[in-house]
């Protein structure tokens, strides 16, 4: 069993910053990748950022230059530093952990960008 727990969401004004954290625990042997997805009301879930065990990163075009993903391997934790937040970033953010052949999801954390 693998547990995935996110934290760090909240309400922030446009231009502000938030840092999301996601910790994986349980029967973890070989995490291939950890990442973040988001889903806004009425929209499909989309990739925000992903970091593989080899250090490769992928970012959605809409967050490049504003968001940074990082990982603490010793703690099996991934972080998403979000700067210069915009109202369009408002969504539920989900952590995704890929341990072949299974993908694990967290419960989601709400991020609201509003003045």
C-alpha cells in the first residue's frame, strides 16, 4: 500500500506565491516519477509539472517560468513552488506518484487565486 498526502494549498492574491508539498509513504521501492496535475471546474485534469527519478522535468507551457518542481528523495516528497500566481491557476491540485506499474493519486488540495 502506498499513501500520497498533499498539503500547502489555500487562497492567495494574484501575483502571490504558494508552495505545495506531497509526501509518499508505505510500500515504496522504486518511484519512477512524482508530479502535479490540476483540475479546474468544468475542465479536464491536466499535467502541471513532473519530475522523474533521473532528474528530467516536464512543465505545462502555462506555468513555465513561474512554477518549479523539486524533490527530496530521502523523504519521498515532491514540492511545487508556485510564483506569480494568476486567477487561471485556480484549481484542485493533485499529486501523482508513479511506481511501476501503478499510478497513485493524492486526495487533492485547493488552490484559489483571487483578489
